[in-house]
């Protein structure tokens, strides 16, 4: 276990994002009529799927989320919490959910980009892997639910992750410390996502 | 090629499960209206998909089922057999199919857990990988057929694999030989699956 | 970077196939009502998904298409071109599209087989990997669009790739140079695909 600064920040950020996304995966599974096992599997896939795909692509096997039991435990916990407490979830404002999701998106985009840079990937690939980390779990969740991934249809979602990851890498190249580069990328991703929701920004579409 | 005892038991068990699951994959493809190629692809995916995902996750590449042509040959044979002989399949009692499937599930859960242990995975991860080996092929089959994986919706299925794998690992920890640990895990998984079918056990579900 | 002859032919062939398949992925995404991001993702998945799966299976990580930015750039370019110019695409004869697609299929089947042979895979596995390279992207595209992969339902498509790849390997075994073996395999795949379209050849199907 490397105990460098970047590594431990990465770990804390990863755990926070994992719990957030697991709750969302559990929520999608519950709406889709799945049973408790389905809820746990979708919590796991949503929370850890993006990072597992990233780790497979850079050859970091077994993936981090299988080497350290705390990831899987948090993912299952998030799914179980939603399953047990979903009655109370109905009262929560949709904006709270959207803002927490934007936070999770930003945390995962940063963590994914940082890991890709630790593995000496070139900038272009690091942006791609940061984005896959951020949105891959949601894509897997939608595939399990047999629906076209939401993020391919509308909204500034993966786009916010791409731009946040790019800002993080550019900030590093112009001399910011890794920590401040990560913060500037994360804030960019989060702000862009929230603004796009507020102002109903969408990407162009044929015939729309 | 290691010729240890565990390895050769693993191999025989894997081949038996492969043929069983391939026939089932061929059956699902036929019901879904696929052509002969679709039947062979689904036989392959159902029979070998779980083990391939396991091998990718532990970094055992190329996966065992690609290194040894007998796996793929058996998978294609199973699909082809069903395709040629499906007329005679209609007369088979559904209970025979369910019990053979429970046997396949148990064989794959054991084989997957054993391989994870051979690769020095911690207990928690070995249970996860045993379960992925057992149910991953069925999940891939359902994704190819564009439907929500059955095992996420109801039934004690993956749950039986999880518990069987856990029993196998616990039996090993309390001192049983690898062979007896595998047998106790497999019998647990099989019994649990068959009992759950007989008594219509299901996992809890929201709103159900 | 190996600069052998086979390697550079492989590279040129890969790039041509990538652009062709990316345009097709963009076309499918546009028909499916996806937005610009969805078009780019499907162009990427269709063009590079098969090769990425092949590289994961043979342990060539990070996959070639992530190590060299030109693959991804071409894939995104192909998607963007279709998105911008789709108005002009309506006038193109479907036969032009089918023949270009048959060319892409043949190029990828050859490139995939050649890479598998470079990695010392046995003949049987090289055929499987050549076919996965050729059709894997289209399967991923259909999974993203939440539909049963077309190639599993009818048509001589993957079958042409299988036979083309087998012819390439046999030609090598009987003493043809790698270049002529590749050409004979590619021509076989292409001819078979085009003939099957012209004469409406299909694989057998249960109940059809």
C-alpha cells in the first residue's frame, strides 16, 4: 500500500463517491422492481463498475475495489440503506438527489483521472478514463435494467466529467499542485453539472 | 499446467458445468428466436461468460476457457445439441431442467471459489468471484437477449451461490480438506436452491 | 513499438476499419435518438469495442486503441462527421453502406486474427478473437441501444468473419506469406458477406 498524499486523498474521495452512487443504484433497482439481491448488485455495479472498468483497461488487476473489502462493503451498505429506508426517501427534494449525484460525479471523475495519471497514462487517455470512472457505473446500471443509458440521450453529464477532468490535467500542466488541480477540476465538473440542470442545457441532437 | 489434485478436480467440475450451462444458453437463444449462430454465441456466453469475467478480474489472462480449446468446444457442442434436438426437449419435465441448473450453479460456484483461492484472494473476494463465476454467464445471456437479468428480480439463485461459496471457505478454515470443503459448499448451494424452488422462497422486494 | 511489416499493415488496416465502423455507430446512435455525446460514445464503442475486448482477453493492456490517441480521434471524428453531415447520408444507396460495412468487417477480422497470432494464440483461439474483433463493436452498440444484437438473429455476418479468419490461418499454415494469407482471408470474408446479402442467405433458425 503506497501511503503518498495523492493516494490517501484518492482513497477518501473514492469511498465518499462509492456510498453516494451505491444509494443511487439501490434507488434505481427499487424503482425497477428488483428484489434485495438485485438492489445490492445494482448498488455494487453503479458504485464500483466505472472504477472496475478503468482498472481492467489500465491493467490494474485485481481492481482496487476487489482488493480492499471496504469498497464492496460500502457499496452493499449503500444499497441496503436505501432498501431499508426508502419510505423516508420519498420526502427528499429531487434537487438534493441531483446535487449529491453531481458531487459523486465530480469525485469519481477526479479520482479516475488521478489514478490514470498515477499509472502514467497520457493526458488524452486520462480524461477518457476519468470520464469512464465517473459515468461507467451508471451505464452498467442502465444496461442491467435493460434501458438505453440515460447519459447518452440528453443532459450535460458525461460532458461535465470530460471538462472537469481536462481542467484538472491542464491545471497540473500549468503548475498547480496535484491537490489544487484536483479541486479545480472537481469544482468545474460540479458547477457545470448543476448549472446545466438549472438552465436546462442540453447537447444538440438530430431532429430535436 | 499444474497437475495438483485441486486443479484436476476443478477441471472436471468445470467441464461438466460448461456442458450443462451451454445447453441452457442454447435453450434461451432458441426461445428468443435467434439463429444457429445466436444459439452458439449464447451457449458460449452462458457457459463460459462467468469464468471469463472472473479470470479478467483476477488477471488470469488469457482466460482458462480460451487457453484450452475443450471448454469452447463443449460450449458449442451443448448449444448445437439443443439446436438439433430441441424437439425432444419439450417433453422433459421442468423439474429436471431446474435440478440440472441447480447442479450447474453449484459446480460453478465451487470451481470459481477454488480458482480465486488458488490465486490467493481473500475470503470475501473469493465468495464474490465464486458467485460471479456461477451466475455471470446467465447475466450475460439475459443482457444479450435485452432483458433484465432474471436472477436480480426474484428467487434464491445467486444467494444460494453466495452461501455455498461461504460454506466452502468456512469449511476450509475449520480444517476440512479442500475436497470436502468443496463438497460441503456445493451440497449447501444445491440443497438451498432446490428447497427454495420447492417452497417458493423469495428474497424481500419493495412493494411486494 | 515493433516496426515489423505485419505490424504496420495491421495499423493501416485498423485505422481504415475504425473510421468506417465509427460512421456506422454514429448512424445507429442518430437513428436511436441519442444526443451528440451519445453519437460520439456509440461511434467509439462500435469502432473500438471489439478490439478492446480482444486486447483485454489476451492481456494486452492498456488496449492499443487507448495507447495510441489516433484510434480514439478517428472514432470520434467518424461519429462527428455523421452527426454533422447526416442530411447528405439519406441519399446514399443502402448497398454502398452494406458493402462498406462488409469491408470493415473483413478488415477487422484480419487485423484481430493477426494480433492474436502475434500474441502466440493457438489457431482456434485466433479465429475466435478475430471474430470478436470484427463483430464485438456492433454487439456493444446494440447493447447500448438496448436491443438484441442484430447479428445473433439472422444473416451471414459473424459467420463470414469466422470463415475469413479460418481461411487466413489455413493459408498461413500451407505456406502463404502473412500478407497473402491476410488478403485471402479478407477477400473470403468480404465475398461471403456480399454474396449472402445478394442471395438472402441465412443461417437456420428454430421454427423459421
